[in-house]
């Protein structure tokens, strides 16, 4: 099984985002922020085959990890964002935009 939490280094663990990538960019200096989004829009944030979340990561330079915990049926899903302050802010802004679009419907 794939137990445990993120062991630094090999980008294997990330359910989405294909791990790896520019993992070296994020040494121990990388900061992490976490926030929650409504579970019902997780699919929209991730996009088809992970395309949307990949875009967000490419554009922001941050790494985004969505904790997909479908089995506990909670209304909110936590998201971790790793990277510089600017990168995290940009990733959060883009995700927030998707959340806000949802509320407008």
C-alpha cells in the first residue's frame, strides 16, 4: 500500500499532479499552506484527467495537493499548496476563482 504522509523527495505520493516535476524547487525552505474547498467542486478544480490542476501548478509555480477523501463524505476537502509565498497566493487565487464561479450558479 501507499501508506504514510509525504516523504520528502520522490514526488510519488501526490494523488494528482503526477508527482515529480520540479520537486527540487521545493526544498525544506518551501512553505506550505492549507485551506478547504467544497468537496462538490473538487472535480472542477482538478479538471479532466488532472488538466486544470496541472495548469494551476504550471501558472503559479506552486505544487497543489488535493486530499481526495471521498470515503468520509465530508462537505469540505482540504488542499495543501507548497511553494513560495507568491506561488501559493497565485494558486490559491485561481482555486478560489473556481469556488466563486460555483457559488454564482
